[in-house]
């Protein structure tokens, strides 16, 4: 099994529904975990998200 990486994103920018849709599209094997902790989303994912991918679910 490939190693997973952790990535943190501030909650105030994240649209939760869009986040989950993006992760489902990027990682169809569902080999990821998502949790909200101290007002940040902690993503455990196969590879770090790019800035463009993050922009798909973040708002200003």
C-alpha cells in the first residue's frame, strides 16, 4: 500500500461538499481520510493536492 501524506487546510475557506466531491474524483479508490480539527481540515491522502485542486473547493 502506498504511503499516505497529511495536508492541512483552514476551515474558513473550505466548502465541505465540494471538498468531498473533489477527493472522490481524485481518489476513486477512496483511500483517503478527512477530519475537522481545531478549525482546520486534516486530509490524509495518497498525494498532496495542488493549488488548482484546492481552489476547486475553497472560497475567498
